[in-house]
């Protein structure tokens, strides 16, 4: 990757038509570390519409040849990328930690997951891409073939700077599409290092194009581009709805994931130690900045006080600080904006009448003064209609809600516009079966934390959590391909 340094930080270029190029604006954007806002992790391009047009032209010019090389050959490229990322796992993970704040073990785990995703989709190169269907004419052959959607736009968030881009890029490429990829600016240095690994694998010119810039220019320009055939977006609810609306009006295929307000139910017959451990991990790992993070915990009255006491005791053990340090369990919020949002919701919870029984404090002194650090927060006396029980906070905040029984708990859990993930802790098979049947989410977890996605399984939400077909696993093929039905008469 061609880089220059500025104030001891590297400047990363766009990757268009297999060349690392500066933006036509000759301007750059800073990527600031949330652990120390005085540290610039790197500089990235402030791209223009002209840059975007060049990226789309490269993708358009490359799509025919990339489709023709065949699915097996495309899969072999992904195997190469996986090997290269694996060789650079320490550097990529450290960059991710510096850029968005999650702890180094979490970043390494995420990068390793990216490698596994690449190898999974590389294997798609040897799997079927259609079906033979009996024809009514005995002398005819009828079958389907999966063909690429075309030029795919990919827009990703900052919270999983390795895994989310890869779980979109890998299926897009193996199924024969060419790509224009825009990461969140806050995670763009990590994204550039991922793209460098793709470049080293020897992808043909124009197949993968990487461009950084503002959402108002590059994001908006992407979804309105005449060469766009499909758009996959993960991010905020408001922007996601706008993307879906525009795509529907323009006839562009779309896949939108917008987060959730993910409940956990703790039944009176649950293993409470297991439930507490899972709730803390689901709510506070990655500083609560996961779309599947536990956000509200609905507990049966019979064990409410006992569960709360155990939860508070374990939460007190959490260490907050620089994610590169071994002894740290939870890092900072990923940006000034997210930090301010979490602080605002903590004040909203208090004003609504909920009781802050743990955390929610801004840390100061020494390393904390220049970072976005606060302690994990737990609210008691929360009512189901409060904003902290209804709105996505995307931070380390738990809303505790009491329910008389599992039936009421499920009603409270469903009382939200979101429907991404949910879990229940119970040893009663009747309760877990009722939960599976009645809960209105795309990802159902039993005796496990709400935050957990298996790369080989479909992922996506119901209600306001997403639009379009599912991501990951075999389900990804639905979005990245179209079905062509063929009838051959002998």
C-alpha cells in the first residue's frame, strides 16, 4: 500500500482499479483514537463524486470478465486473502483496537472470524449454484443458474471494522459481483489494511474498489449511482430507512441491517450464575456497541432481587481503560458522538424515573482525560415504555425490568419496534418453546447471550431491525445473485 506520513501518522489512499490513488479533493480526513483523542490513527481520503464515478466505472468495466472466470477460481482468490489476513492478524487487530477502542483480544477474535468467513465463502466456489427441475416435457431439460447481481455497493459501520466488511465482501466476490466499498470514516484505517490484503491476493483490475469519504457525498452518491445494481448497508436506523426507500424506488436490490433493542429474559428456574455472566458479556463487551448487544433484561419477580445482586457484584469487577492493556476488560466508546449519546441516555433514564444503581460515570484523570471512557451502567425500576427500554443506545447500559412470569416477560420483550436478537435463560422446556414461538426476532438464543452470530447461519432481523434478505451462511446467496431459469428442448 502506498502511504505517506503526516504528523507521524500514515495517510491511506483509495483503491480504485487496482491502484492506490489520492482523492481529487487533495484533502484528507482524520481517524481519531477513542482511547486518546489527541492520537491520529491515520489519515484517509476526503473523496469526491468524481472519485466515486471512477470507482463505479472500474467496477462496471470489470464485471463481465470477473463473472466469466468461474466460481471455483473466484473462491481460490478468497483462500489467498484469508491466508494473507491471517499472516497480518496482529497488525490488523491492533489497528482496530486503536481505531475503535475494543480490547485487543476482542479485535484478534474478530479478525480471526474474518479469516474463517473468507474460507467459508471460498468453499462456495465448489458448491452448487443452481438446481435441476423436472420439466413437463419429457424431452426437455430445465434447470436454474445463479448469476451475479452486478455491481454491488457496500457500506459498513465502525463497530466491527473487520468482520462486517468481510462478511459482505466475501459473498459478493465469490458469487461473481464487482464491488464499490465505503467503510465508516471512524474505521477506515482498519478497512484500508483489509483491502491491502485483498490487493496482495492479486484480484483482477476493477473487481474491488475502496473509497473513503463523507456519507453525504460518497454514501449518498453510491446509492444514487446509475451503475449500482445492489446495495448492502449496515448502520443507523434513519440512514438505513433512507437507503431502503431510495433503492425500492429505483429498482435496486437492497439489504439493510439497522440494529436492535435486544432483550434477555431470566426465568425463575434459570441458572443465575450463567445468566449473569451472559448478560454482562452481551451488554458490556465491545462497550455495548454491537447491534446484538443485550440492552434490556426482563427478570421474573421471584428471583429479581437475587439476580440483581449477582449482576451488580460481577459488574463491579469490570476494568475500563485502554484496550491494548492486558488487564482491561472494557474499552472506551468509539467516538465523541457515541460517548455523548450514551451520556445523554443515562440522563434520560434518570429523568424518566428509573434508578441508576451502578456505573454511568465519566472517568477522569491520567489516561481517561483524553479518551471516551465511562463505567458500565445498570438501571433499576425501569418501565417498559421508557425511552431507555425502547430506543437503541449502542453503549454499555442495561435496563432491568421486572415481570410476573415468562408470558409477561415475552410481551415486554416484544414491546419494541426492533426485532434483531433475544435470549432466554430457563431450564423449563415449555418456557423455551413458548419463547421460540412467540419472540419477534430474527436471532433466537436459548441459555446464551443475545450477542452471538454464527458465520454459517443466516443473520438478520424482523420489524425495524432490517429489510431484505439475510446475511451470512448460504442465505447470502439470495442477495448477491439472481436466479436464471433455463429450458432446453431436445
